[in-house]
C-alpha cells in the first residue's frame, strides 16, 4: 500500500512495508533533493554510496531502520518533494516513516521510552503533584536525571519543560467566564485547543492568547480535550493516537457545529488536527474540523486582512529574530506571525533553520548529541541577527534554544499581548 491508511488491510504487513520502503528509498536515492534536511537522508545516501548498492533492497535491516529512527517527523521533505501525490509515484516520506514505526510497535511492542514520551498528559500530571520539587530534581545532569536516563532513555543533560504550578485550564476556570473587551465590537466565540505545552508547562502563552482574543471582541471557550496524539504517533502508538484523536474530534466538531472557529497556539497540534486527523481517524468529521482549525497567528492575521483586528498599540518592538517552526512551514500558510510583528513596526528577520528538537526525538539519549548540534547552529543564526527580541511559535523549539544556552524566545502572541498593553505581573 501507499500513503498512510491504518484501515488498509496491508498497513501492518511487514513484507508490504519493506517493499514500499525500498520503492521510496530508491526514488529518494535517485533524487537527493532532501540531502540537507533531517539525518535520515544522509544516512540513506551514505549507506547506498559506501556499499555501492544499486537498489535499496540491498540495504541491511539495520541500515533501513536507521533511516526510520533518524526521522524526527519535521515533514519538511514533503513540500520539497517533486513526487508527492498526485504524481504517479505517490511519494510521502513522512507518512512512510510513521507507518514504519507503527508496524514495528505492532509486531515488537512499544518501548518503555516511547510509552513515557508518548503520553505528555500523564507525565505532566505526575510532575504536577509537586511541581516545585519536580522542577528542582529535573536539573540537567543531576542524579535523578541520570536515573531517568537509565530507566526511560531521556537524556540526562537535556533541559526539560518546567512544570507549571497552576495549569492553564485551572487558571481559565478560576478567572470565570471569558470576558470580551466591552468597547470592542462583538466577534463571536472561538474554541481554544490549548495544547499540552500550554496546559502543563507554559500557561503564560495560553493566557496571552485568551486576553488577545478577548481584546479583539471574542469570547473564548475551551472544549474538552486530550493530547493531540502526535507524541504517541511519533513513537508508533497508533492506537493511543487514534483514541485521543477521536475524543478531541468529538468535542472540536461540536464546537464547529456551534459556529466556533478553532484556534491553536502550537504548530505541531494544529498540524496534527489539520493534516493527520483526516488520514488517521477515517472520519468525515475530521475534514470539517480541519477546515475550521487555525494557527493562532494565522487567525489573527486573517482578522487584520478583514479589517477586524484591533491595531491600537501602546508598545512596539524595534527588531525581532523570528524562528518559524517546521510544523508551520508545512501547513503552507505563509508567515502570519512575522506579518503581525511587522504590523507593530518591528524589523523582523526570519531565522530559517530547523531547531532539531522535534518533540520527543530530541529528548532521547541516543539523539541528544545530534539534536544539540542543530540547536547550536540555530542559536548562531539567531545571535547573528542582532535583534532586540527572539520569537518562535513552537514551545519545544524555544526549549531547544534555551538548552543551547540562549534566552528563551517569546511566542509571537506574547509580543502582541505586550504591544496591546495587556502584559502585567500576576
């Protein structure tokens, strides 16, 4: 089979997977347009060249699976590839990598590492029992972190997301009903898919987005939701990803039916809902939800184009080095966050380089060194921009920048929040 279709009778068939891997690896080997993207492609090309293989079927099992394991699902090869559907080759390398991981998990079982990293909601809840203690013992290189590396395969030197003392949803419930600005024209209700990162680690981004939306006359509601499922899918746990996706789909479709657009402050989650849910869930409602789901910056820029965005600012940054995450690039929505910051009068320099974090991949001990090398390249480009502020829509890319020793980038929504004069000490 071709593409990503868990309902297909051959989806989990190992022989069919091998044939599809050989077919696509042969095409990629002949093309090589993606030589400078993720480590998967150099691993494939080097194996073919050094061993003088004529066809990908000559790759050993270890060489074939190294290509799979080095893929961190940035998906940047898809828009770059000249052979994607509807081309007759129907090449979808990211889908093949996800299928391969799902097939391996189906036949060999999930590793403890992938079970742990694939369930950020559970990890956050456990850490949230005593957040101060959790954050204290999570110091990179500490004895507890070395134990975590030994038991779960999480790199001991990796800076981990902090556990918030109050979750975003608890803050939202505590503050009471959403309150649009009284002197702003009413603009209806939006549904916020807040993401695990906002819920458990960086609730300030979610707070800023809620207040920016309310400042523009929107009421904000939060549908019942679980993790989008991307971390589970990355590890091959397709059943968990589908279960969480179907739970989210139920609530998000109800929101759309109620006339609400869905706004997401995290690019991986918006990509999962827009691109992966229609393929993964096999439910017609997923296409409807995808059509009404927006990246936060994209939604606000749309308001500007429709002359519905409040543009009275009390503060304006001079310059911003903006890192656009891979999972926004592949959504083909342009650079709405950059445009919003330019609207404030800032000189915005785009730093066009993958952070190398890519969710769970950069946390694994076996890939931490590769991930860190990429982070240092990114920080070098950020520093060369010489900007007043650094911004990124991706919380994990921002964590990667921190891990490399640079100041944590702001979410563009946090910059807009400050420009409106809404930022304050709590």
